[in-house]
C-alpha cells in the first residue's frame, strides 16, 4: 500500500499528558471533509475517528472505505475507523486497503467476529470491539487476546450530539481495563459519545485512553484547537486526581532507560519485556565499556509502564546485572592469564 504521510507534529508530543483526543468528523461539513481533516490536524487532535454507518446496524448512513481512502493522503494523523455496520467481514479488506490504522467494529453483530479480528491483526493494524450502552463488557471477554481496543459507547450509536451516559462509563470503564489487563502495554479504552468539556474530566478519571470527540469540536464560534487542548487537559486532570494519587500522568510519548547491560544480557531482558507487549528500544548506549571492548546496551521503555516493569522484571534485571558482573570478571581473568602467558618482550 502506498501512503503519503505528511510530516506531523503530533507523532512526538513529549510533554503532553496521557489522554488522546480522536476527532470524529461525523458532525463536520461533509461537503468539505478534506478541510475538516486539515482543521482537525491543525487543532492538534491526536487521531481522526471515522464513523462508518450502513443504515442497517444503525439507523443512519455515512461513508465507506472509498471515502476513507480518498482522505488518507490528506493527513499524517492516524485513522481510527469505527464500523457501525452489520457485516464488517465483508468489507474488511477494503478498510485495510484504505489505510485505517485501527479498525473497530461492534460486538453485537450477528456474524463471527474472530476471523475479522484476525484479519485486522494480520493486516498489521490495531483491532477493536465496540459495545453499545446496553451491552455488557463481558461480551468482549472471549476476544480479549485478539483485541487492542475496547470502545465504550456512551450514547446509542448512530448520531453525534447526544447526551453522555455517565453511569454506563462508571460501570464499564474498570471492566474494560480489566479485560485488557493481560498486557502491560498497548491496550486502549476508547470512549465514544457525548465527550466534551463538561464530561472529559470524568472520562479521564475513569482511566480512558482515547476520548472520541465529535460535535463539541465543530460548534460554531468555538476555537477547535482550544477545545482539543481543554478536553485533553481536563481528562489528564481526572487521571491525576482519581487514578494517580495527585501525580501528573506520564506523557504517552516519553521513554525512559530501564537497564544498561552487555548485549546478550540486554537481549534476554528485551525478549521478556516484549513477550508481554512492552515496546523496547535497544540502543548502543554510552554505557560502560566492557572487557571485550563493546559498550553496554541501553534498553528504553515507555515511561507509562516503568513502574509495572520494575515490579515484574526488577528481579530479572538484578540477576542479569549480577550475571553480567561475573561475566566481566571472568573475561578480565582470562585476559590476565593470557597476558601472563604471553612471551616476555
Ligand atoms: C456515534 C459516533 C460517534 C459520534 C460522537 O454513533 O460513533 O463517534 O460522532 O459524536 P459526539 O461527540 O457528538 O457525541
Ligand atoms: Zn464513533
């Protein structure tokens, strides 16, 4: 697939908080979507949320894969597709082809869900399941290991501009988090419907990762950029007070050093971290030079998983550190004997 990605400032936004805003263009001027996408990007939204409706799963029609494909080249922002259609499997290749970065469909559809989720994953994209307000979170549990995203609908899907259902989110947010908890990194809870400056703090306080915001961004006379910043800041404030003991949330883009080890020890630790979904950057750092003349490697991980990684892999890190010390000593001993044995000049 060819994809022209414009450089964007949103890829690396160190310093921004934890919450991400996905702008739904459902309530934009549909006659000028390219302009809506441009505005959303200029406003600093983190992603574009695309609501696909088939007039069957929901009583409304919007657009399809062809339209998404046409918009793809207009922005470098990730595309989150939200398919409110009865038969996503039938069109899944088209949505992959269109360049969606994540594809979420509804758990309430009649057909089999597993092959569709597998197809999305096989396409290298994030796979998600959305749940209507009346559907229990337990409905997605059987698919836990096949999904990257759970979208909690806080309105009945079909239309923008409806009222936020706070009780639905209060009940479901912790359950959704629990479904995704088998992985240390990468699972996302999205909240879709009625998110605005009035409701963002609660959404953040309940630990949501992505706030889908539609009509609130397209209100006449409001500055879209300010709205995005306000909603993100309010959500982060919610995180700070409700989940994070008053500490500011870790910026999603921040990475920290986790260990500095000789190569083969670093590789062992990296394998363990990656096995639980933690993305690791392994760098030839400026660490100490070992007796074999090679520097230690640095393992970098997202700051958001640092505490969990220390809890889970702290002991392994210590053991590998001790092993590395022994290995260094041994090498030095060998080198010393080698020098001893070498003939005198
Ligand atoms: C509703 C859609 C939402 C909608 C959100 O079916 O899934 O993404 O655009 O719009 P607001 O933010 O206005 O509720
Ligand atoms: Zn949506």
